C-alpha cells in the first residue's frame, strides 16, 4: 500500500492504482488500500470503480466514517446523486458517533451541507450547528449556516 502512495506523490496514478489493487488482492480486508483506491479512481473519473472501492473500504475500515464521507462526496459531487450522498453521510454520522470519542466532525458538516442543498433547512441547521462547535469544521459550517434561509 505504501508504494501506491509513493506512486501517487510522483503523479503516477496508474502506478498507484496497480499497487493499491495488489494490496487488496493480497489482503482483501485492507480497508486503507480500498479507501485510497477509491480516491484515485474518483480523480481519474472512474466513478463506478470508485464507488466499488469506497463500498469495500466501508466494509473493511473501522471506524468507517471516512470512506462513508468519501462515498457521499462521490455521489454528491461527481455522480449527482444527492439522496444517495445524504444516506452515506447519515451512516458516517452514526459511525462517527458510535466511537467513544467523536472521530471527526466532518460527517456533521457534509450532511448539513447536503441537506441545505436539498432544501431541508431545519435538519441542515441541526448538523451545521454541531459542526460549528469544532474548530476544524467551524469556518465552513458557519458559511453553510449563513446560506440557510431565515
């Protein structure tokens, strides 16, 4: 898997894909390799491959909120599937909240932003206000909150 990262750093996406695929063949439970493979596939515009890799990352990574956010981002930003993105983000929130310590406030932010985009202002506000409590997501959460209707 590290060779894939080195290939990616060198700008060789095809080489990175080869190494991540090799890692998943050797260890199909290697969630990080699936996760990184999904990212590279999405960059390359191989959206169906990215979706499959993200789903395998969700299955094999624990906690799974990171690949769930990636899957949601793929659906929302590359495939135009807002409802599927919201479903993935909801799973990411549940997964992040199931850890003893919140793994990341990012699921709150992306779910809130997607709900705002869908026109679900009341529910969006709830998640964006949660995201605004955390320094890493505060600026974007406040921007999203400002875009909500009063």
